[in-house]
């Protein structure tokens, strides 16, 4: 690995270390409500687990699933437990789950493998929906950063169920009814990031180093591999901008970072800039899709009377208001 590749990898990992060092919170909401079930295994790896709060109801309840961030190399399902989300959803009669997934350092195929873990988690939960009194037709998914990208991939992707698979879990639907993406990226086709962010690299070496990090994150061994038939197929599968279609669920996007010009050596800016949210908004607007996009650093938000928090947006689309 050359010096520039080492520099970019150092910058990327450096932004994630605080999240990895943070003490893990117990599966208890801020109001003191303990999870109904903890560390439920949905596959064989030790990180293939989730916590689940079941809302008190005789009727099958909707479910919100949280997917943590951390650049696909850090983070944990406990990240959301210090926030009021769990209690807000339970108060609305909506159950809540928070999942872990393998890091890309534990996989050969990078980010796509991480996201497939989350796909299986949703399918596993649907497979157990009757046992847990869950309404498998009313499921929403959201997360921050890597969890935001995974949520967009799951929610915007065409159905990924395999109805003839010998594993009954993989026969379950992967479609959801509402998507939330906080501090998100617009696409994991990293060849598009310079266009999305309006980045001009200082020189070709730095541009290639940045693209090499993108290739590695997708499980590819070189920048050139991104242009092969297999590489293009991987990029297409994780390009949220191209996955958007009229049959997708409502979308909530919020990137709160300031709208300063993007510094190519500042990984937080590169990964979370509001221009990512704006690129998604542009594609959603093309089809007049139901969405709320917030990019306060660029003075972008819905009209005042239409603004909702993420929990309010999810409750609007998941709660059965006739009951």
C-alpha cells in the first residue's frame, strides 16, 4: 500500500475510534424500560444479534428497526439507547429493535456483506413475527451514517426475498414501509462521490488513493476492478441514487453538518456533508416522491407546517390511526 493509501485509511479509521471506545449501554430505554429480549441471534456470527422491545398490545404491532453507524468498522446496537427514540415508539404502540452486524474487517466482500447481514436480520424478524406479535407489513428502518446507507439500500432496493431458498428465513420479504437516514451518504458507488460533493482533488494520485479506498470498501482489490463487469454490478447494487423508484416507501433524510466546501482530507465532511442529502433530494424530487429532506447547513427543509421529527415521520407512516 502506498503512502497516500495509508493516509486515507488512517484518516478513515481515525474518525471511528471514539465510537469504538465508547462504553456500551445496556438494553434499557431512557425511561427505564428494559428490552423484552436481548442479544437474539439471527445468524451464526457473534455480531449477528439484536435487542427487541415489544409494545404492549393485543393486536400485532408495527416495528421500527435501528441500524447503527460506525463506518462499517465500528459502532454497536446500543448507540441509540441514550436517545428518546425507543420510548417514543413504544408510547405510540410500535415495537423497536436495534441490530448489530459484522464489520467489513470481518468479511471478504466489504460493505455489501455488512448490508446483507442487516437484510437477513429483517427477514429473521419477519420469520418470527407471529411469535412476537409483530405486523410484518408495517416495518420501518433507520440509522445514522453506515446505518443510514444500509437503511436506504434496504428500503430503496427491489425485493430481495428468495422464495425457493431452502432457508425459510431468506424466503421472507426485505421490503419496508418507511426509511430514515441520518448523516447519510448518497451512494456507495464511490466513483460518484466527487460529483456529488463537487470535489476537485489536488492531483491524480490523491484521486486514485480515494478511489482505492472505495474499491476496498466494496471488497474489490483495485480501482481498475471497479470497471469490470463484476465491479460495475456491485456499484450498481449499492447506488441509492439509481435505486430510487416510484414504488419505494416514504423517506426521511437529515444531514446536519455545515455546508462548507468539502475538504477532501476531512473524512467527516466527505462522508456526511449535506450535499449527500441534496443529491438524494434531487432524485426523489424528480419523481415527486414522499420525502422529508433536511440539510440545515444549506438552508434546506420542508415548509414549517410540514416538518416532523424522525419518530413523528415514522409514527405517521406506521401507526394504525383507525385504532
